[in-house]
C-alpha cells in the first residue's frame, strides 16, 4: 500500500516458519493481496479471480500441487473449493517442510469451514483486518497489549511501558474514516464517502449473493441497513425478526453471515464463574467505523460528535483495535462483554493464556469512578490482576491500585 507497512507481515513470517500452510482471511479490500506480495521473490502468485490462473488450477488441482510443491500463494481461494483436499494431499507428501503455501480468502464462512476440515493441524489461520490505529501511527503493537500478552501483572510496570502515538486529532480522523486502506491512500473525503457506499454494495453483490445464492437478498439488504442502528446494542432477535418480517432462525442466520464475512463482530456474554444474574444475549458491532458512519449517514466529525450513537461508535472502534492488536501478536483471545441485570457492565473482557482482563471504554477525558463500579466489581470478583479504562485523557493514570486509565492515543 504505497509504503504503508502492515503489522501482519511479522506474524505471517512467524507462522510460515512453523506451519506448512498459512490461511489469510479477512474482508475484501483490507490488504490481503498486498500482504501476499510482501513475500520474497521466490514465491509464485496465483489469483483465482483471474480466469487464466483459475483454469490452470481447476483443471487438475492434484497435478498443479505436484508441479508447484512449495512457495505458492493462492489469492481468493474460496472460489475453488476443490483445492483444499488436493492441498492436504500435497502437504502430507512432505509434512515436515514448513512455509510452503499461503492461501487467502475474502468474506467466506465456507472458506473457513473448508480450511478447518481439510487442513486441520496443517494450517495457521491469520485473520486480517483493515488498518489499525497502531499501523496508521508507528506500526508497533502498543506497550499495553504487549505487556498483557507477556503476562505482566504489575500495573505500575505496565503504565511505564506506555507511549503516545499521535495526536488526538488524527485519532478522531481515524475514527470517522475507518481503516480501509484505499480511502487513506486517496486522502479525499468525498472519495472516502463514495468508496464506503460502493463497498457496501460490492459486499452484497459480489460476496453475499455469490456465496449464498438462496438468500432473500432484498431482506438481507434491509438487514445490512439495520446493522448501523444495532451496532453496540445487546441483540434481541425477536425484535429484529419482527422489524424484518422474517423468523428468528432466519435473523440468526443473517447475523452469522455478517459475522462470518467479517462485517460484524459478535460479542457473546461473559458467563464464567459469575455469581450475579447476567444478561445472556450477545451484543455486536460493525467492525469498521467508516462503514458504520456511512450506514448512519454521518458526513463529518461535527455530525458524529452530535450523533445519538457517538458513544457506541467509539466503543466499537476501541474494541476492534484491542482485539486486532492481540491478533497480530498471534495471541488467541476470547472476547466477550459483561452486564448484570442490575446494570453493572464491562464493555470488553479478553481472556487468553495471560488470564482475564476487563476493559471499560469511555469517550471523555475525565473518568468518574462512580461510573466504573462494574469493572471494579468484576476485577474483585474474578480475581483479575487489573482492569483497564480506555479514554481520551492526556496521559495514563492510576485510578486505584488495580485500575489503569489509558488514553486511546497510547493504545
């Protein structure tokens, strides 16, 4: 992307040193093809959206892999399901050799299923996203996420690793525009708005219609328009089904499609070792804030700051940034949220080999500890080493011995 380095380059190299095959999955236009072209010159690239490349492989996948036994990158692999059993046979012919194949795919639950079923134990899955805040600035995972991933449990040590990345103005620009690379490269606000609108149409027509030909496309189009208003909300399937005029199982399928095609982030309710009555419904977010703002018809920052969903939009941005930074470290994280029937809430809970870490997200600069009862109680009840409050303060600060405030610009 015109010299814009991606953090995924590092984890791709690590996975290739450990596995025979790496699958790079993510939404269309997030930079997967560009990532594949960062591989060394000895790699041969095939794009299955190109007719000639497709014909070469589709005619006889087994023969293709016998003739191309290593350093092969296949883009848009979901277009040819027959390659997966052939790829398994090719890998098993020399199971000890690492770094032989990279496959990529856009927006396909079927692709993930094929990878999991045919290549289990032979493949590392790298989920790629649009640009992160970390990539837009100094292209390093934040000291906060690195410290948590390494198992650091001393909150003072963690605070000492934090450094500001860029200005609050750039952070707000990133929030408004989202992370898809092409609008950032063009650097034209009019083009950015038009690109987001066209992207939504392309997603529906090229991905959803092709992958799910039996889907009621008119209803699903209406569902996509509804996602803007549902982003950040606890999802009531009955209400959505009544609004769309379809059954609850159909609505559940719609959400599964949106999540599986990397448009929607489903965040389940945390329910492990809880002693209070909790809300068990999942909530969710549109993964890219720029797409969200396009669906909500928000044209500029002033309109965003005055919009009723401004807080939920900010919350979704921060949640995505945290999860994505863990992903580029190769850290397997279970993400969820916590809400009790009494109203106590934690916006994001990340659980991994480092334990359980809760995050509360505030858009303002000042934090009233009376509004942080949920995360303070959660830290105490679950025995967490600390809790994190992401806000827009001017510097990190300790709110108590195990509650650390971190400005987004430091994330």
